[in-house]
């Protein structure tokens, strides 16, 4: 098998959509890295459904609207952003580009886009912050070593991160089928550098698979959120909410926001698409806290649909990661720009002059439902 190609020196003129970066990225990634970043859990039904479900929410064009003075800017947790589009946390970005997260954060700054930095970043969170010119949020896995977790929070605060994004839908994880078949393993020199020095959990009992192991015995619960709330004044956003009852409990727990997410189809196969999970959760929250969503965003029209169904903003993952692999920081910036341009076009053609004017009226009702 041939070695991966080098990153593009210039973005080809025929790269016109986010999906155009996928084949370019695959040519520049090892089979192992491609399996890690592109794969999903189980039979990958949820992975595919995340993208396919958007087409079921049909748009309703409107004409002759006054669009003067329009724009896509929003304010989110005290930060002014150029558009309701953020970069989701993705681990080990040095697998994709030698600069890793540093390339991504430079692109985010160039496009005034907030970046959520993974706990498992391959660059120290302080070094990422030193290169940032747009807001940074820190994605936190509550570790079995709670003292180490508290230290991570303090490091993020000291480095200037503006919010904590606590991922709650992956208390346990494992190799997905694609990764197993490709023999995925981190190469020397790339790893979760921000977890260096953490006390490992005790070994599992002999013969135990999952239940009865430290992974589950030490997994975080709702009680840990009260502990975390006492540690920091930063906004806390729960990522991985898929159920309206859990959304209501998030509000009751005093959290500041939530992200509707099925982890990109990477944890439990058979979960509905994020865009289909969004409406009942938005209804349950009823405006008490901001609701964001991720999973399957590939077009500006997808962003519009998510905002219409109750999201305050969206996050993208695979699209910018593939652009990072293909073309480094310019590729990531290009993806953000494409998505923003498509969103502006979709807003103009559905009669929306600003983000606040987007609601369910931009969608056609399902078949058989009267407007």
C-alpha cells in the first residue's frame, strides 16, 4: 500500500462543498487513522442516519422579504461569534497534521469561530490557548482520578478557556469495528498529553467484561456535576444529551447549557439522528438554557434546519478534521467559510435576515400535517 500523500499546498478550485474534502483526506491519512476518524459504533447505522436525517426536514422558501442589515452573528456565553457554528472537540489531531490542534485553533481565530478543545488533544491546552484569537472551550471527561480532573479544570481556567463542555455520553468506550480491523494504535509521539501524570484506575477483576470493573464503578454520575459546579465559575455545558428527561435534569442540576449529541454515532449504534433528537429536547428545556447540537452537519442548510428546530448553535467535527488532514489550517478555515456562505444563502432564500428570525416557519410540515 502506498504512503499517504503530503498535505495540499493549495486548495483545488473544485473543492466546493464540505464533502469534497473526504477523498482528499483519505489519500493523506494512514488506513489506521482513517478508520479511527471515519468510523462509527456497531453497524454504523447511527453514523449514516446523522447525515441522512436532515433531508427529511424540508425547507420552505419565502420571497420579497426585507433583508437589509442582516447577518449571522450571535452571542453565546458572553462571546460574540461571527456565526452559530463551532468546532467540536476531536482528539489526537496530530494524527492528521503535524501541527494538530495548533492548526485548527489558528483557523478558528481567522474565521472568528469558537473551538472546543478535547481532553485528549495531542497538544497541551496551554499551548493551544497561546495561539488562540477566538474563544476556546475545554471539553472535559470526568476522570476516575477526581483530583486530577480538578487540576485539569484549574489549568483550563488559568489558560483562559471560557466554558467547560462535559461529555457525559461515553463513560466507557472501546475500539470500533473499523479500528479493530485496521489495528488502530497511537504512533509514538502522539497521545493525550494533557492526561500525563494521571493516576490510572485499578486493574479489573479477572474475567470481568464491563460490569464490576473500575471503568463503570468510577464512572461519573449526576452527583459529580454538583462537585464540578463547586469547583468552577465557568459555564458548564453537558455534551451527549439525547433524552428529554435528561435535558430537564440538566436544567435542574444548574448546568448552563447542553449539546444534543449521539457522539457522532461513535458510542451506541441504533440511536436516532441528532437532528431528530433535537426538537423534543428543545421543548423540554423551553428556553431555560441554550441548546446546541452536533452530528451530521454537512451543509449550511443543515445549520438552518437545526436552528429552526431549537438549536442556538451547532458544532461540526468530521468536516473540519478531514479538511485539516487534506490542507492544514487553510482547509479548516475554508470549511468554516463554505458553511457560513451556505448558511447566509439559505437564510436569504427562506426570508431570514438574522439568526433570531429563524424558526420552524422555514420548514415545510411533514406529509399529512396541516400548517
